[in-house]
């Protein structure tokens, strides 16, 4: 089975508006061969309702394709549910950072990918930069001087979290393969 078919099957298995999600991402893929993919389906709760959203990331020979689909609850202006799906295509040469955080079950009995309980893939390409700024201080607890401000800047355009408990072994394995392929492609900066 080719990766586009695997992606379609994975989207169908999640069951979150599969036709909408697949239509959006396949349109952005624009006929290129899919080399790997990862996805994250989340639910958030507020006081009165549940909101679901899904992020799908596909890797082609030249681009990283992102698709984010949000569910919109009915409101006074729209008495029916709706969904919003947005795609972005990023040239592989633009990716400036790839962070892969793996959590291992029982690391003394390492079994490769079967030991991964959770994987978080964070990608940066300069589209979104987060600044955290706060008052600066010194180590002297008696000091009352003004020390200005200090802060950090983080290039964090996308973060995908997949867990064995919530998403299953297949999604963990697909995310690991995606991270491995992405590491190879961004290391060489060449299209395949």
C-alpha cells in the first residue's frame, strides 16, 4: 500500500470528518508522492461543550504539508455545525528545527519502537515565533532595584503529540517513521 492510501486509511480510522480532512490534505499534496505522515486528533472541553480538532502532517520529496481541521459548534449566526480546514505547504529547505521527544516504557528492557509510549514532534520554520518576556531579577532576595526584562524566543510552528494509550501502536509507529524520514531529509536538505 502506498503512503497516500495509508494516510487515507489512518484518517478514516480516526473518524473525525474523514472526507473533509482527506480532501483538504490531498488537495495540498497536489499529486506528489507521500513519503511519511503523522497526525494528532484532540478534544478540548469548555464549560458547556466539546471541541475537536485534528492536525495531519504529510511529507513529500520537497514539502511538508500541514492540514488543521477544527470543528465549529452551532451559534446564533450559524444554527448548524461546521468545520474549518486550513492547509500550509512548507518547503523542506525552510525547516530550521526538528525536535523529537520520545518517552520510553521500561527503558531497562528496551524493545525499539515497541518501547515508545509517546512521541512529540516539534517543527520550526519561522512561521510562528513565541516570545516569553518577564521582569528580570537578581539572586539577592533583598534587592529592590529594577533589572529590566528578560525573555526567550522559541521558533515553534507545529507540535504533534502521539501516544500509545490514546492513539494506538499504528499511530506511534507512523509518527516514529515520519520523524526518522524527516530527520534524514532535513539533514541532507536535498529532495529525494
